[in-house]
C-alpha cells in the first residue's frame, strides 16, 4: 500500500488520499452488521459509487485481498463483496481502464480471491452467495455475478417453483 501514489488516484469524490487510512482500518477486521458502518461505508461510497469505479478502486482491491489472505477465517463477507462489485463494474465498462502500474496487482488479486473463496470453511448463506459471485467474476461473467448477488431466500424459492412448473 505504501508504494501506491494515492494522491494521483481518483475515487468518486476526487483525490484518493483518504483511502489508505480507511484500508488500514480494515486490518482490525471489523464486521459490518449494517449499511452505514465504517470503514466499509466510506470505502463503498468512494470506490464503488452507484456502480461506477475509479483508479483508486483498482488500487484498493489487492490491499483488501491481502487482508483476506492473512485471516480468511475471520473476514466479513464485505472483504469479498467490495472487490467483486468493483470487478463487476470494470467488466461492464463502468470505470477507467486499469493503468499499467496497477494491472498486474489487480488481476493477480482477482485470481487470488477466487482461490481464497474456495478455502472458506462453514460460510453462512450470505457468504455463500458472495463466494459464488467471486467465482463468476473470476471467469469474467459480470452478469452471472450480479444475478447471484440478487438471489435471496425468497427469490430462490420463487425460482424453485418456476423450475417445478416447467
């Protein structure tokens, strides 16, 4: 993270010099029980704002994935979900191209995240959904990843009913 020139990167609100501190706050592995909890609230708002991503979004993904790598047994689903949503937006063309200085680290992080997803033990229902979306973006399928993330117990039940009627 120290080698990244955050002042030269952008997020939804301008210069990304505030992002390193927010990422540092993730090192204590906070859980995110509700929508407005920090540091995830500001990270989401800045890095994946209304489905758009920015140069700082690409720089943040390897940092977040490295935190998953350090403690996969305690990460909240948001540690996977934010990078997944950034990758969905990138695949859909809702952000700038990845700069050459960030490209290798970013693509490596997406690959690593898929490997880590397969190693999570005893995930709850929400984590299972997010991990399935990780697999979809790993293979470049943004639409499938989005669909997976939209499934709730109610929509799964409706889908099962629809399948039985076919």
